[in-house]
C-alpha cells in the first residue's frame, strides 16, 4: 500500500519525509515520531526520531516519578495523599511536627480527623475571616524561616500552593473549632489544681501552669470522644501501608521546627 493508503496511515514504510508534517498535523507529534522511527526515511532522519523518542521516554519517566503521590485514605468524597501528610508535618499543622519518619496509618488518621472537623466547622459557620486566614498563612511561613523559604520548599517539592493554603486554612478552622466547641467549656477548679499538685505550697505561676495542663488534657479527651463518634458516621477507607509505612515524598523544610509560634499550643 503506497504512502500509507493516501494518508489513511495504515503503513509507514513508504512515507516520504514531507509526509511527516502532514501526519503530525493530523495525528499529533507522538504518532509522527513513531512513524519516523519505523519508516524508510534516510538513516540520519530516523536517528533523530529515535533520539527524540528516547529523550521523551526518559523525560516522561522522570516526570511520572516526580509527581507520584500515594493515596493514603478516602473520606467523605475526598482523598488524603502522602504530600498532604508531608506538608502538614513540615508546617506543623493538625498537631503534627516536622519529621522524616515514614508515613504510617496514624498520619493518615490525623488528616482524616482534620477533614471531619473541617466539615463540622463549616456546618457551624466556624472559620477564619480573610485577615485571620492570611495571618495563619504568614505564621506557617515563619515556622519554616519566612515566606521566601516556604515558596522555595514548595517549588522544590512540587507542591501546589493552593492545596497547601487549604491545609493551612483547615488547620486554622481545626483550632478555632476546638477552642469554641470544647476548650471554652472546660473549667478547672482550685480543688482540681491542688489535687494534681499535692498538698505542698506552690507559686501562682505553677498553679496556673498546672491549670492549663489539666484544661488541655480535658479538651483532648472531649475532642477524642467527639472524633470517635464522628468517624462512625462516615465511611473511611485506608490504604495498606505495611508495617514499615512508606517514605515521605520529599524532605522537610530546612528550618522546620526551629522556630516557635506563640499562638499555637505545644
């Protein structure tokens, strides 16, 4: 069949070099490249085709490896992926702390809890206003050495800024929800403080520190009870990560964990 059946392109063996431009327009670059490699075009032209094919395959493999992101869990129609866990660790979100340790099921569970709280906060109209949201973003940047350092880390890690911002905003709603829904209703009496410290005399500073510790512990218990009930109301599916977990998709920010945010609980 001559010249691929008058451009029906069923056979590429007898194509002339001028035909490849037509094929490119009709079928696209990849099809034209495959035709060039399998044609009877001059050896030099075919060599160019083979070289382009090899470069394309290598580049495609590199990009695929770079953008590979493991799905860890599915909840309420959304997914938790490995880069979410890494971003949460790097920016100290949802109670996570910077760590290069492998990702385990507990990491996915933490972010699933974050999604559940985020949904509840939305229903209760709890959420940061634009100023609070921007302040949370600035504070997240400060925890890794400033805005320039944050953007450099996101660029190196191929993180989408919009997705990272959503995580920071969800963390803000998490903290606001816990404060308004639980911590505001926890009252620690003087008797409870004394019972925790013992009969010895202690300074007011020590007593207040103990009061805050007891208040935080009571808040965490109430939150844990609420989350246990919330998990029963939704379908949550977790990926099998194995005993050793899976590695982080990218390193932590260089300065992560070296700066303190006084507005956050330790």
